[in-house]
């Protein structure tokens, strides 16, 4: 989700359906944006560091930088919409100028532009200059639709898409290539909600796994990340508590409650009704009933997967009500941001968050590609999880183009789709994420657990910078009916 949601479903995994039903959600969309990409991030690590992740990190360290990976030279064969012998034009659709949260995904656009600038300074991509075509979707369905239509007509692919109001997937799937064939346009999204996250032309670094193929079944099949849960259980005996999810969109129940059920199944006992739906726009006073449940049960575990602001308010209310039993306060990756401490102050110290990408506030010094990004955007102050996810999407596009054109291959929209579907079986964004099978729409088993200590986010598991825990046990598959 930084937009920080890293749960199953799309790098996070919260997917929305109908924009008009999100009025309350959009009132708190800034915080939600951080939640969205964190969907996949929320389930993280166990105590062992994966050698595969370490290898990925080492490979990244041996490279001068991701952006210099594409050598200068003559462009390979291939033309299509947005593609000439000298340029590749990519679109990024993002909610920036809007009345609710001005500048919401501004840093995401900056990150993609920085990626292109770095490539162009080192010879471009596949012998071509990369041109970034930004279209502001403005948190508006009509503006979003217009942006998609524009991209279909002018851009080779969509990279780092961050559009909360993307509703009509027919504009993506029915997009015609230069030959007039409706083959679609590749949508490499920074985050997406169902049904977008299940769309065959959309690619995410943390997919919904088997859910998309079983969405109409009863029950559905889910694969969810539980690495953080394994860590908590290993370090705390007899955990029990409650889970909160965002009630502002029905798809949040679909993407979040299976994770909760898996965590409960591993040994965290449910207090009260276990899983509670909470509006992301709820004031602190509305959180009192949940705090009362925590007090009545003496809960030792609380996972707030709503919004970063909701977590800050929940911690404040807990302090006000004298709650002292909780050992684990868990938030999604949206909380991994300096703004979270600025919002909650010392009250939110001790909060955990689970990430599927490197903790960019500190680990950029251990990863050349991330370090290059931080330098080009002018420091970590100009980044957030949304921006990092968009950057990772850009690296995925770059890698797929390089695979499509390897050995003189022709580049067009169809060969790009082929590379994304067949060749991206272990994409790791030069070590910024753990290896994941993009074409299979798989969830990643790699994660990092961090904790806020005295206002600073610190690694908890694994502790070595630049590494992930990639145990296969970090993924659990279960059947559950969430759609009725």
C-alpha cells in the first residue's frame, strides 16, 4: 500500500470498485494512500534472512546503478503507439491536484521522472530516450477515464499508476495498438484494487495470487503473507487480540479479512468478534468501543489495518483509557513514514509495520538503485512509499523491455506483454524488493519488519540492511468466503 499497503492484492492489496461509494474514504485518502500499497507489506518477516534476497541485494550492490543498466546504442526493431526509433513514451496516471489531498501522489510522479532522467543520462532504454507523459487523474472518475484514453492513444505503456478512481477497465483492456488490434495497454500499477488488481493487463509486485481465479467460487482461495505473525508468535507467548479493517469500501473486507484469519489460525486468539470494520474517517471518540474490548479482554495484540491516522487515533485513545496490556501494536506499511510520528508523537512509539520493499528511510545506503533514486529526487524528504512503489513499477517496465529486446527481439506492446507474462518470474527491482513472480500474479514471501523507536523507524527482522526474510513459510493459503 504509501500508499502503503502491502497486503495480498496489490502491493498492497486494497482494491476499490466504485468511486462514488468512497466519499468517507476519500475524506481520509491521504492516510489511505499509505495503506493501499502496504496491503502486501503488512505481513512480514520471520527470523531468518533468505539467501535469495541476500543474493539479490549483492547483485544490486555490484551494479553501478539501476538507471545505468541500459547501454547506449542503436534502437532495436519495433514500432507501436508511443514507440519510435528514438523514443519510448510511458504514461503515469496519478491523483495529484485535487481538493481533498492536494499533491497526493506528487512524489510518485517525481520518482518516475527521476527514473527516466537517470536512464536517459546513461543511453536510454533499448537505444531510445524515455519520455514520461504525466496525466493528473485528480481523484476524479471522469478525469481518470480521460487519462486512460489519452494514454491508450499516445503512450507505449502505463508505469506507476496511482489513480484511486480508476473504474472502467475496458479502456485499458480494449486499447488498440498501431495495427488497430485491441490488445490492451500494459498497466504497471503502483497499487490497485479489485477488480483492477485482477485485470489481465495490470501488473503488480504483490499480487492477489489465487483469489482472482476463484473470485466467483464459494469459498474463494487466498494466499496471504504471515511472516510478521510468525515473528510475533516466536517472540511473544499467548498473543490474543483484535484486528481492524477499513469499512469505507467493500473490497477491503475481501483483501484484509483472509489475512486476519490466517494470522488467527497461526495462534493469535481472537478477542470479542475478532475482526472489526472501522471507517478511515472515524474520529477518536468513535474508537472507544474497540479500546473497551481491548481492556475487557486484556488484549496483547492489535492490528490496525485501516489508515495511518486511524492508528494514531487508536493509540491516543488507548493511552487515554489507560490500556497497558498490548505487547504488539501492528500497522500496515502506510505507517512507515516520518509523517506518522509527526501525527502521533511519542504515543505511537513501539508501533510495528511490515514492508515488502526495503525500509527506504535508512536502507538506501545499502542499495545502489535506491540510493540513486534518493539522490535524484533530492533526499528521502521527497519520497514516500507511494513513490518507491512507482519507482519499482518503472524498474519492472525497464526490465521487461530489456528482456523483450534481448538478442535483437522486436519491441511492441505485444512483446512487452509476453515479457511481463513469461519472463518476469523472479523480479526483484535490483534488490529493492524480494524476488517475485510477476506473470503468475504471485504474492511475495519476502518482507522486513520494522518498529518505531523514539521517533525513528528501525529494522527488527531481519536486522541486516539490504536484506529480507524470504521463508516459504511466510505465505499461507486458505479458503474463505468474503464476497457474500
